[in-house]
C-alpha cells in the first residue's frame, strides 16, 4: 500500500513555455508477503513501513516540444534496502 501527498506547480513563462516541477513523498507498507520481497540490495519482509521520494520536472515549449524527467528514491527508514531510478522523455510534435 502507498499513501502520501504530491505537490506540483505550473509556471507559464512570458514566451509560452510551461514549467511544471513536482515532488511527492509516500509511505510504503508491505503486508502479507510470504517470504519477503527479493531485491537487489536486500529483502523486504512483511509489516515494514518505509518512505519513497518522487521528483520530476516537465517543460513544455511553445513550439511543440516537451521534456519530462522523473526520478525516485525508495527505502528511507528501512535498513539494508534502497531502490532508485528515473525516466526521461523528449517529444517533438510533427507538423500537420
């Protein structure tokens, strides 16, 4: 189960570019896991509560392009476990 707040703000620049930063922190609770969830850096057992931080930035250009970058860090509050990752996506709209 995951629970927690996320915040985002949209800023529109004078040239029409939209900048949207976002940040979230969630609690993650594993329950009713038989032998622990296997991970590359440790094992998550049942009834363990940990925190995960998600952050990202979306930029939408005024001339039909966008950049979306997101990342996370998981495992705050749990010994011998951490996970992290991210994505990046760049898009350009084709003319009609």
